[in-house]
C-alpha cells in the first residue's frame, strides 16, 4: 500500500444524456494509465482511499464517480426520474468520454464488487483499450447472484430477511429487489427513505460475517443510503442491463488474451467465491487468488490487489 495522495487534476465531462461525470487524476502524469471503478453501484469515489493501492511514482490513476452518484450530477437522490438513462451501456460510454478527456489510449482496468462487473463489461465492449485487468471482490451481477443476495441468503439470516422482505411491500409475483427498485425510483420522499434504510439494514446484516466488519449501518449519511439503495436496486432488478442471464460469464472467453488477476475473500458471503472461480475456468490468461479468512473486502484483499496492480505494471 502507498501514501495518501491528492489528485493533481479533476473535472467533469458532459454526456449526451445530460449528466456531468466527475473524474480525477492522481499519481504520475507520465505514468502507466490505470482506471479505478468503484463499487455499489452508487458508492462513488468517497474520500479517495482507493488511491493508496497504486504506486504514485509509476501510475497515472484515473477515478470516476459513476453517473448519479458522488460528485457527478444530477444525483439520483434528487432526480430519480432519470434512472431510465442510467444503464451499464451508459456507464461504459461515460468511461470512454473520460478516457478521451484525459488523453489515455490503453489502460489497466481495476475495480471492486460492482466495479468488477463494470470493468468486465467495459473490457468486453472495448478490449482494445484494456492492457490488463485486476479485480477484487469479483461479481458479474448475474440473476443468480442477485437472487442469492436478496432471497436465498435469508436462510442464513431468517430474522433479518423477514423484516427486509416485509419492508419491501412487494406485490404478487414481484421479486424483493424489484419491489425496492420500484419504491426507491417512484415512491414519495418518505417511502424512498424508509426503503433506503431497510435496504441498508439488510446489507449491514449480510456483511456481518466478514471478520473485518465494523458493526453499524453500512452508510451513516441518509442521502448516501438513498443514492446507493436507488442505484443498486435499479441495476440488480434489471440484471445489470446486460443481455441475458450470466451474460459476462458466457462471453468471458472473448477476453482470453487479456491478462487478469481475480482476488476474492473465502468468507465473502455476499458474493461467494464461485463467481471468480467460474470466470477463471473460462479465462486462460487469468489468475485466481483466494484470500482465506477475509470476506467481501479486507486489508489482505486490498494489499493483494495493490501488489497485483504493480505486477501488471511490470508486465
């Protein structure tokens, strides 16, 4: 891990859908370009702790607040009616706008959790722009992963899931995630905030088995709970706007020649290790590293991601 550094430049790019997408660059302006894609969807770049995983002497690091969150505007907290334009294809187009704005031709693509899904989708769309890939807490946001997180996992936490399901107010035939997506997109302000709080409580429950977890709500800020809940349920209820179930897994062979490192905690209940394992089996140039004793993210996962990025820079 490396010292905390501040960006040397930042700005916004305007996309055709009317969003202002925030970007920032840090490290060495002449270094090896590397892209960081945050999780969520909706977590944003936050306070910039992600920068400590990149050697500031070697890398030109580009971070983006994905549309609808962070310093990108408008926020979905204020403009849920714009959700129809917020899709994986739109996020990929935004990444390309930022790439062109900062003058990068090819870069190492890195991401965590939802960011790994977006990284894989981006690489499939623009393989010629990707030098290599490093992912932590690997997800593909397939229907089976969402069902596990919002339905089946209730077998581990039946008390919490009963409250989570009841708060969804789901209609006959409606999945829990669809009910939350509906309320968070179109409910009254009070209904949206109650749904965001209930969603955050469920997320706090299923990460609780992580040995590194800190008890309490996932997000202290109620606005951030609303942003995150709205975007997460929007993407999950729509199968990440990818074509068909397990869309990334079915196409991962197209990335066969791109070197990749997939890093995952063995105790990740939220995203079981089967997902990176299945990707690795179909990806000859990939390496899977399972961190025993850690969950969805932790210090060893973070440090291993950092080492893998450095190794990719040497390749």
